[in-house]
């Protein structure tokens, strides 16, 4: 069961993540056109504070819930699994009320550092901090049951109504002033959270009869834990995960602190240094987040599957899920890295056609960061595996070690004029490389897994290399006739088709694993018809 849930869950969450990202892209650009840079200034004053408080309140607790629910369900103790959910619900409700009041009542303090008119945007977004933690409790519980559909549905519903409400309110409130329009856009997060919560509640109450039946069927002599012990364990699991989630923003701040000053020291003007840093942080880095959606879905699905196998002492299933999880991460990460590397310049020109000079310059950063996608995919997946076996502090320590390497590499390389800001990108890649290698060693130690070099790395690597070659040939062949935009999109489509064929042709995925996917039987029949198996 764990096997099947892991693969299906990863696909479901990955598809939902892509939809959420696409919806998000349809929010920022129209919003900027509606409220302009002044209105965006009000909006951006509120949003980062909200994101920070949301991360502190929900980054680690849903994963802790999923792991603890999965462990108890695997042991047949459905009563205690449900108690974990109920207690975590109370915990998250308390955290939600606290963070909501901090943002709502502390709004006058926060705007002292910007402009008082941003206070409306801060107050409009504050109720989301009450709603979303409640939703996180339901997501963690259903993930622990290895059912990723409620999380996926609520994510899509949340984002859809966030975009729809935010843009509609911004348009309606523009005549009253840009500060109120920005508040309307901020309220989109609150409206989206409410709608997402309603969606997951509907799914939950449809399943409640079955959940209640299983809790009543739990043997009377099943272990019973004190409420304080359960809350303590949730917090102990969640804190390292929350710290780990904070490391990425810290790494971004490392760049902010080092890069511009080092560039100025090497001879660039302050304006040139700021421009180069903008190309790295504003143009190139956001594109790396897209593959991250797919690998994060693998990690989320792995935690309960790994935890269940670990709890029941099923070493065979533990190793199988660990090895398959790592291989799946490479099947996803390697082609994303190859595509972004080969098409770095065309993609930049496609996305920023009015800023060609900056786009071309930023392409070098994207090409370097593309290599890091491989290691970021590994880090995320192995982090999920280590969290599943109760070693959640290990990936945090490993990422901290990687951050130290990043500081050194970034400082040295950005001081070389010919490399300049690409040195910061190389530092990021180095951080992920170090953390990935340490996580891989730790996963092998704590799960007993032995990762096949051929199956895990060489076959997906060969498929990605051949796909990258095909993409480059298509782009160069069509560019003179079709221009950059169409030739880039055509080469991406061809790349997807070529890679899909090569994954089967090189047997990167077995027929048994294919059957675990949604519509897997149909895919397996098609593969056999094409004589790929």
C-alpha cells in the first residue's frame, strides 16, 4: 500500500503544484498593471511579513502530523492517529490566532519601516494566518493516511480563489485609492484560505464515517499516549523542519549581504552591482523554483510512506521506497537541469523580451543554477526520507554545512570580475552539492539502502543528455525561421516527447513501477504496444 500511495501521491501533488504555479503567474503581472509600482509597494510591504509568519507557524507541523499519523496507522492504532490530528488542530488553531493577532494588532509597528498606507494591506491579509494553519492540520492528517488528494484539491482551490478575489478586489477598489486596491489584492490570500479550508472540510467530512469506524475498531489494549506527550513530539519533530525551511531565505540573505559589496570591490559601480544582483535574484533564481514543485511533491509523499515502513520494521519496503524515491527525483531533476541549461538564453529572452540586454546577461546565472537543480532535487527528496525515519535534524545540519561552503565560494568567485555574479550562483550549487552528498550518505546509513549508480544516475542522465541535444538541435534549426519564442516552445515540446520515450527505452522506470502511477495500467499497455517493455 505504501508503495502505491507514494507514487500516486507524488504525481497528484506534482500536478497540483504545477497548476498552483501557473495560477500564481497569472496574478502578479495583471496586479502590477492594475495598481502600478506604488500599489505594489504597499502590497509587498504586507506580503513578506505574512509569508514569514506563515512559515514559522506551518512549515514543520504538517510534516510532523503526517509522520506521526502514518506511524500509528501502520501499527493499527487508528485511535491514536486521530488523537494526533485533534491535538495538532488545537495547537495550530492557537498558533493561527496568535500570528493573526500579531499581524493585525502589530500593523502600525510594521508600517513604521515603510509607509502608513500599507497598513490596510497588512490588516487585510492577517485573517489568512488564522485560516491556513487550520487547513494545514487537515492536510497533515490526510497526508499521514497517504491520501494526497485533499491536499492537492485544497491547494488548487486556495490559489484559484486567491487570484480571482485578489484581482477582482484590486480592480473594484482602485477608484478609492491604491492603498485600498493593494489591500484588496492582499485579501485574496484570506479569501483563498477560506475557500481552500471549505474544500478540504467537504472532503474530510465525506470520509469521516470511515475514519470513525477505524478508530472504534482500534483494539482496547492499543497504546494510549498523554496529550502533553503528543504535543511535545509534534513540536520536537516540527522545530528542525521549520529551521531547515528558514535556511533557504537565509542563503538568499547571504547573497544580499555579500554579492553587491564584492562586486563593487572588484570595480563595478554600485548601480552595475545592483543590476547584476537583480539579474540573479529577480530573473534567474525564480525559474529554479518550478522544478522544485515536482521534487517537493515527491518528498511530501515519501514522509508517510517511509514512516509507515520504519514503524513496522519492514526493512524491504523501507529500502524500496528510499531507492525509488531517489530515482524518481533524478528522473525529474536531471531533465529539468538539462533543459534549463541548454535553453538558458532562449528562455530568458522569451520571458523578458523588452529587457534583452539584462535577459542575455542573466542567462549565464540560469545556466549555472540549472546544474544546481540536480542537487536540489536530491536534497529535497532525501530530506523527506530522513524525516520519515525520525532523523529530521540531519538534513538541517547538512544544509547548514552547505551554507558555509556557499559563503566561501560566493565570496571568492564574485571577487573575480570575469565571473562576477555567476559566482553567487556557483555558491548556491556548491551548497546543494555538499548537502546532497551528506544526505545521501545519511540515507544509506539509516535506511540500509544501496543506490544503483546505473539505475539512479546513469540512465536518467543519458536520457537527459540525449534530450538536451535534441532540444538544442530543434531550437537552432527553427530559430532563424520561427524566431525565439516559437522555436523555444517547440523545442520544449520536442524535449518532453523525446525524454518520455527515452525513459522507457532506457528502462529508467520498470513496468511494476509504471503500474503504481495514476492510469498506470493504461500507460503500461501503451509501452508494451510500442515494444518498450
